[in-house]
């Protein structure tokens, strides 16, 4: 028996034309009860016939025996990069998805006395935990600019992004966050000369990305998370 799931998020939601009236309340489809109910429906669906047998056989095979035409979800490859794409002013940037802990609505930033540092903005309360809030725009030397409405997504919301690596957590505001994107490592290109010197220092490479329902292809800077965390620890003092 096949379980039918209503996938309104692909039609009027975040992956569709974004005309759903609930987006103004939930911001993203993953926060909507309909989306949650669909997830529960998928998790609770009956196991397909021969499912266990096929996967038992697949796992028992050696890598050399695995067929090349298996679906991409069955065979993971280190050449596939999974990132979270976000915007700071006019720049589209990406960091490895594994360093992203969560995103939250904008919150009050409590400044620290006697701290004259443009990178360190202060403290912010995230679910009862006080974390250091930084300005990635200042660290990367990204200047504000007026963006034409055609270059923005139909639904654009400022958020606070929480990143963590090796127990070190930071919060920084973003002007827009797209979400998770996957691409092949070979799609990375060398950094262009018109990228600011500071941003270029932190960029591993560039890749092209086209948001849904927008005709323009974006150039996204893939940031070096190791260097970023090291610099934040040093400069946010």
C-alpha cells in the first residue's frame, strides 16, 4: 500500500510559489503543523514489500559489488557538499551545514561594557543560553548596499543564525537565509577578483545557485569554516 502525502510546500509553500497565507505566520514550511503531520505520516507508513531483504543484501555487499546505478540517497559520496546558504547585505554566502545549529527570529542583543569591537556585538539569549553575538558583515568587510527588489526572494526575513564547532558557538544576524543546498565539489570555481579582499581570504571557492521562482543565477561564496571559527575566537575578544 502506498501512502499519499499532501505536499503543499512544493506547490504554494517554500518550495513552490510561496503564496500560502500561513508563511507570514510560520516563516518556513518546516514550522507548519501540516508539514509536521506529513512527516509523521511518512515515518509511520507501512514498510514496502521486500524492503528489508533488499537493504540487507545491499549492506552485505562489498563496495566493489555495489551497482553504479543505485540512487544517490543509497550511496553517499565525499564529493557532495551540503551547505546552508544565507545573505549578508548584497553577498550570498554558504557554510557547511554541519556547523549550523539553528536559526531563530531576531532577538535583543545586550551590549558588553568597555568593549570597542565591531566584530563582537554583545550577548544574546538563545533558548535560555547566553551566547556571543558577532557581526559577520564586519569580519568579512561586506558593506551595506541598496538591493533592487528583483534580486530578493519573494519571502525575505532577517534571522539570527547559530553556528557551532568543537563546542564553540556563535550567533550572527543574516538578512536572508535560504536553507540547505547540495552540490558537487567539482562545481567550485576560483574566487573572482571583484570579491573583497577580506571575503576572498575566507572563501574556499564560488558556486552557482538559482533560487526557486527567480530567473537570476546567484554566485555564492563557500566560506572556510575552520578559518572563520579561528578568526572569531581571535577577533571577538
